[in-house]
């Protein structure tokens, strides 16, 4: 499991999360940032740093936010 960036990041892209990530697993996409689940070490630094509360642990996502797991997977598959 990993952390996931959700809808509050769309068009916000504050980048505070990217700056604190110790393993550089966060990338900027066209409309939001994404976390690479294969690289994320689940440290939680990004969640704490996010000024808009867009980051959740994958197991804590509500059903309506689970689409952001797939969105991140698709982003990294297309890179």
C-alpha cells in the first residue's frame, strides 16, 4: 500500500509534498501530482506537508476516491 493524492490537488499543485518526500516518488502530472506506489515507503511526510489535505493512505480512501489509485497507476504506466 502507499499514499494517494486525490481531488484537492487538482489544479492546486502546491508541491509541498514533493519537497519533503525522502525517496522522490512524487511526480507532477498535467492536472495534479501523483505518488508512485512502487517507490513510496509509506513514511507519511507528504500527507503531513500537504496544505490542501489531498493525500490519504490507500487503505483509508473512501469509495469515491479510489479512482485516484487507478489514475496514478495510469500516469506512471504512460511515462
